[in-house]
């Protein structure tokens, strides 16, 4: 788990100092660094960029890419785009829900897994597509999901 | 590397790059695009690198040539032997048999489903034979991480011509005469749009590349961004010169990490070589490009929402006029085009407007890129002349429908588009014909449906998507899509009632006319077009409690 620090926020802000309107870019970096947008960080961003906290909050809640809650150790994203849908992506998603015992958008109580849906990853020709911790897997089936989860368990 | 200061220095560099890129060399070209990666290409790549270690064989990683379904793809040069579905267990055989003894491994060849014959070389694949690759010609042929490869293939030559041999007005005239129409959806003439922006008063102007590709299941932009980012960058610099812009933005969705990586590398290379930034190629023209990432909102593909997002706000569209050419990014005149539109520019400048307009139909010129998915044998990306028939697109390039099933319809333009049924298979594909049939060119994303696809279920799927993606500013879109979705869900659950179809139709027309932006105005399209062509399927669900395709229930 990454810890909050004023140092991080300085580094991130500095990276985007040439950006006229850096709010979104800064929040994207925070999201990818912490896996979510910690409240303390949003307050700091609001102060340092001189943007009202209400605007920071409206940006945080408008975009699907942001989360206000901590994510699990492993993030599993199941594609629900059209190409994956017509190839039975919904069965893959249902199987993930059953196996992890959570709904899409939720995190397991032990903070091990977060399950997300995503609208197309651009790997449509090889769908159903699932991304685990940034790694793409094509031609997904329920048995491949079992295999994938076992592998994650073994490795951690 | 020293910055290039003159067109002559660029020419000299091109000659040396050409010599480097020796075409007779023993070389393995490995696709490293998103599709092939998802099928394990990186394991193949590692194994190949280890196996050829020390031998005189070059391994080139390329972007996506479009033939994703058959990946991982490995092509052996100079013979262009095209291997498909390669796994690590094939690596030693490729090295020992093909590289060592010049033998072709038949089990790795593509088998033409129409005659059962294996196909040996890349250029003989039926998939490529039916295409005309003008924008995508280098996809899969060059390493997108090496600017030298693009330079060797005449890269940035059009830019040099635009800067030194043409006036800004001349650039715009050339694009107007080519009759290029925007490839992002609406099909507005690109040159005309540039002219509006050029004529708008102000010294600060912006050009924007729309790489948001939000249509789920479309990936033409991705394949270009990954496989040949320099062509897009070159197009933007030429456009900026014509319009008089000093800064450019590429707004790209964050779901495309590989495209982002390749773009960043390309932008840095262009800057290092003096092709981007201050005093480009010594011409005195200054222009830079910054990358901006989306954060997962479909509506941000709409141009006014996209600009709001670059400004760091929620991506909420606003009414037009004022158009971006009058009041765009930070209130300044701005010009926004799709990835494919920008990528079409260098060859128009290099080869002339007549060359570009030499293919196509009366009102739609050039080639178009399509990504095809769904019930089709060769899902992937193709580029074909505008005006070929749907039949040629789906049965020649796409390889037809799998499992001996029959073709039912094809959805153009995803959640904002419409479907075209089998009786129109011989319709030429151009902007007007598709609109007449209730569909749209969209951004080139096609979903093919066969007899086992339920059109009502597909309409429900799209409505679910647009309802979730509605930004919620205006009531017709926010509530209209919700009520339409509720009715469709009921129909698909076998609980449709008399009057539902009529209510759906009425609501669809209201949402279409009363919504604020293009999302709400187009969200009812999948419903209206499937009602137009497949009303019987709706009626079977509602009145006979029967799903003819047995998708909603058996
Ligand atoms: C809801 C909505 C989503 C859109 N998404 C995209 C997109 O992902 N990519 C794109 O190029 N255009 C998209 N457009 C069209 C843009 O608003 C704009 O017309 C286009 O970028 C102009 O470029 P062009 O003239 O080169 O086609 C979308 C429009 C709407 C209404
Ligand atoms: S629809 Fe799933 S990757 Fe595109």
C-alpha cells in the first residue's frame, strides 16, 4: 500500500506545471498511484491548484476512471463492450462475480480483489477480454477465469 | 541526434534510414499490438529473442496490422511467410526449419475457408487482398518505436512540402479539393472546417486530435495509434500550419495504454529531431503537441465535452453554436478531427488531392477504415475504398459468417448508429447510402449479427450503454433513455405489453429531437433502426412471447 505524502503531491504537481489546467491529469496520477483518490489528497490538490473542492469532487465523481474508495490488491476488469458482449462476455463477468462473491465496482472485504467492468479495451477481435492488474487476456472462458484466479492466489 | 534544420537534411537522413532498413534481410516481424498481446505474443517474443540470440536475424516488433483474430502473428522476411497463432512451442521450429532450411511450416499457415487451401505469404492472404491500404499501409510493416522506419517510408516528406512549397491557404485548398470528410462520425468536410478556423480572428488557436474512440467494440483508431503514431502527428503539424495554430492536443482514452506509450515515444522522437516544437525543420514555424488522457467517459468523445475535459472540468457538452472554430478550447478558435482524418492528411499533401479523390463515390472520397467484430470469421481492422458493397466488406475482407450460419444485419456506428439488414448487402458503403438506411458511417466500428443474434437484445444492450453514459445535464436524454431502457428490458424479459412498441417509438423521436447534444440525439438510433428493419422481432417478443433468435429465452 502506498502512503500519502506531501512529497508525492509535489512531484506530481511539478510534472504537470506546464499544463494550463492540470486538475484532471493530476487526479489521474493520484488514481493510478494510490488506486483511488484519498480524501486528504483531494483537499491538498484543491488548495495547491486553487480549484474549489466542489469542482474537484465533481470531476472525481463524473469520470468512471476515478474511485473514492481504496481498491483491492488485485484489480480485475471485465470488458462489457459490444464485441465482448456478443461473444458471451456476460458469462465471464457473472462467473467472476460468483467466484469473488462481489458485484462489479466492489472490493472484497479482505481488500484482495476489486472487480470492475470496462467499456472496451480495444482488444475486441480477441474478446471476451479480461485485464488483471494491467495484463490483457483474450478469448476468456469461465474455466480460464478459474485458472487465472488460481495463478494469482499462488503468486501472492 | 542533431535537430534537422533544412528539408535537405531530412532527405539525407531518409537515404541513410532506407539503407538501414534493408528489405532483403532475414527478419522476423512480430506483432506487438494489443490484440496479439492479449493472445500471448510477448511470451513468443521473449522466446524468439532468446532463440535467435547471436544469429544474424533481426527481430522487429510492429503495431497491429489488423488481422487480430489469427494472432499472435509472426512474419518471416524477406519471403513474407505469414505465420498465425504462433505459440512458444513453435519457436524452435521457426528458427530451425524456416530460418535454417527455408522450409515453410504448414501448420502455422492460414487456411482459406473458401477453398481449404493454406496461404503462404502475407500479400496472398484474402484478408489483405480485398483491401486498399493507404492510411494503414505501414501498420505491421514498421516498428512504431523507431522514427527511422517511418522516415525511410517517406515519413515527414509531406510536412517538408507543406512548410517549404505551400502556403497555409494552399494547404487548406488542397484538403478542400481532396473532399476528405471527417472520419469521426458526422462526415463534415475537413478542409472546410479548417478554413473556418483559419478565418476566425485571434492569434492563439488550437488543433485537437480526437482519440477517445469511445464506441465500445470499435478499434480502428487504436490500431493506427499503436502501429503508426508518426503519421497522425505529421497530419496534425500540417493542419496546424494551415490553420495557424501554435499548440495541439491529443485526447486519448486511458483504456489504451499501449497506444499512449507509443504516442509518447513518437512525440519525443519528433521533438528531438526538430520535427515538432520550435522552428520546425528550420522553417520558423513553431508548434507543439501535448497528450491528454481521458478518464473513462464516453460522452468526452463529443467535441465540446472533450474540450471541457481538457480544461480540467467534468466532460459536459454544451450547445453549438458557437462551434469550436469560433470558440473552442479556453474560448479560442479550435479545430478538432478524428485520428483517421489526421492520418489521411500526409498522403493528400504528398500525392495531391486528385490522387486521394481518385477512389470513392461521388460524394464520399478516399478509403475508409472499419473494425469488424461479432459473428464474422476474420474480426479485425480493414481499409477499403469507400463505395464497395457491404457484401464485399463482410464476405471478402471479413471472410463471411462462421459456423455456416446466415448473415442477419450489421450495426454501423455502435450505440449511436443503426443496423443494415441482409436485403441491402449490395448497397455501396458511403455516408449518404448509410444515412438513408437509418445507419451512419460512425467512426468505422461494425458489429456483425447472424441468425442467432437477437436485434431487440442488441438494442437493449446499446440503450443500457447510452443510459449509463448520459451526462445527465438535459432531461430528454437523462430520463428518456432510462424509460426506453426499462421498456426494452421488459420486452426482453418476456413482459412486454400491448402499446410498448408504440411508446418506445414515440419516446425515441422525442429524445432524438429534444436532447442537448449528439449523445442524446443519436441514442435512440439503434432502437429506431431495428424497429424499422426488424419490427417483427419486437412483435414476436411482445405478442407471441417468443424470442425468434432464442437469446432472451429459449
Ligand atoms: C456522444 C458522442 C461521442 C463521440 N465520440 C467520438 C469519438 O470517440 N471519436 C471521434 O473522433 N469523434 C467522436 N464524436 C464526434 C465528435 O464530436 C466530432 O464530430 C469529431 O471528433 C470530429 O472529427 P472529424 O471531423 O474528423 O470526424 C462523438 C460525438 C458524440 C455526439
Ligand atoms: S468490446 Fe471488449 S475489448 Fe472491445
